[in-house]
C-alpha cells in the first residue's frame, strides 16, 4: 500500500449514493494526484437448476454500462488518469476480484447505512467488501436530509 494513495478503486452502481462516493474518490485523487479505476458490476443471479439468460442480454447490458461509465468519466474525471471496467457475476466477488486484479491503494464505495432487519434481509455488499478487502476501504454513507435526522445537521 502506498501513501499517498496512487490508485483508487471505486465501484459504482449508478445510483446517487455511489456517485457521491465517486465524487469523494475524485476529490482525494485530485488532491493526491491519484488515478481512478471505475468499476460497475452486472449482477448475474441464477438459481440452482435455472438456465442462465442468453449471452446477448448481458452483452447489451455490458455495452450500456460501458457507455454510462464513459459518460461519467467524460463529465467527472477530466484531467485524471482513469480506467473503466465492467464485470458480470456476484457483486461482492466481482469487486473483490477487481481489487485483487488492480491492486489499488484505496477502495472508495458507498454504503446505504441500513440497520436492523433491512440489513439482515438485504445483506450488505459494502460490509462484505470491508471485511474481505486487502486494502483500506473508505465508505461513504448517504446524507440523511435534516427532516429525517430529527432536525439535526
């Protein structure tokens, strides 16, 4: 691991939280002169005994994801060295696989901050990545509007 961080891996699922995490990764990268590896995972969910969907379906989704990543890179990553990658498969395994492959110095990702039953039933990709990653992981939690936080900022 190098400090200052030279390479930052940032998985995005194109929701508001993951793009906010990307903004933080960009802020760090600009400050430290780091490069960013932007990753999106197309979840492949096949139950035991099911036939996987046609390959063409995933080819189209991969093309769409690559186009979205290119658009994000064009809008946000100007002047930064960066790469974009799309993986297909289990989200946790794919993010950890990208981390193993690219050997970033820092992984920046969003967390929804779910608690209780929601977390138990929905699982937590971020929690699993934090537990298993071999590099530091910075988690960015969504901002809770003041009205939902009991009026506190």
